């Protein structure tokens, strides 16, 4: 292709992808879920400095799945993350 600058890359065949390494033990997001589960509120907004709602939803959903929690729904409206007991 003319006009393109040199763009170097390597493709290496592999047999399989490595398994993802998970951190052992708890997460810094566990206290949020613990506090919500222990509380009496059925709906709460979650705010963490320097984290947007979509990022929080992803992290909290991962922890809910890893911990096998049921009855908690995480949603985002207008970039605000909400926890809801279902």
C-alpha cells in the first residue's frame, strides 16, 4: 500500500489463551456490597471518587458473580450507579 508509513507488528501462533489470573481474597469493592446487603435500603446510589457509573457497574457485577450473591441488581442511569435489592 503506497502512502502508508512503516507499521511493525508480529503475529505469533499460540495453542491457547492463558487463563486469566484473579486476585485471591477480597476486592476493594466488597465493602460496598457488604454494607448494602447489611442495610435496610432497597435502592442506593453508589459514588466512588474518580470512578464513573459504568466502571462501578462492571466492578460490582464482577464481585457479585465471584461471590455468588443473589438478589442484587446493578444499574446505571445518567452515569450514576445504583444498587437494588430484587
